[in-house]
């Protein structure tokens, strides 16, 4: 069986449009302000969501932020003035919920990015960013809305949303592209 790849690509591009709508992008400014105002930023997600959070942490570092990935050996303790930014696409992950609780008890602010704002984790944080996407919480039977498997649409939205967020932060923090490049590793 062969797939009509051009048709799949067209359908995927149509699926991406809602994730970049004005309503979704309206969330960027508030998130930019929170990130720019944090003493330290710690990012966390599980699975492929975690990979997107790591990609964001890298760009935040390139912007000059004190950004880290929870679970890395060099991640500092979280406390007052810090921000824990987590992903819980389907609304609930036990590890994410536990980390949010630790951060809250330590005095850090908490933000969650999700596709299910009614989930337990999004309801437990200080602020929530919502991306309108299929996740593994709704990827079977009548709930399926994307041609992409499982939570891939959500993860693609995360990447695109984060890249727009980085552009907004770069302008807000007045960081030149050359300054970002100077923060890129030379150990490759």
C-alpha cells in the first residue's frame, strides 16, 4: 500500500492552522512575561513532550535565561522567584503532578502547557497555556481528530508555539540574534 504523500501533507498543514490561531498566540505575551521575570526556569515533560520542553529550555538558555531541565544532574533546586514550566498534554501525568507539588511547596511559580485544561495538572498550577490538539488522551475511535499518531499533533504545536514564544521573548528581552548564537555550545 502506498500513501498519497502530497494529500497527507496538505491535510497535515490544514490540521496545523488551529494551533497557530490568534486565540492560541494570544497566550504568548503572558507566558513571555512570566519567563522573562523568573529568576530560574525549570522545564519538564514526559516522553516526546519532554523532548519539546528540552528544546525550549535550550532556546531559553540561548536567550540568556537561567534555564534547566528537571532531571538533569545540573538542575538546581527550585524556590522563591523560580518558575517550573511543565507539559501535561492529556491533562495528567503522575510525575508532572508530583513535581508541580514540590515546586509549589518550595515557593516557585508553576505553569502548565496542555491540550486538556480541565485535567488535574492544569487545574493545579498558577497559569495554563492551552493548545487545541489531539493527545494520547483522545487518539482512538470517535475522539480521533488528527491523521498523526497518538500525541504527535500536540507535540508539533508545542514546537511551533515555543519557536514563536522565543521570538517574542527575544524582542521583549532585547536579545540580538548574535547574542543567542554566542550562547550556543561549541562542543559539537
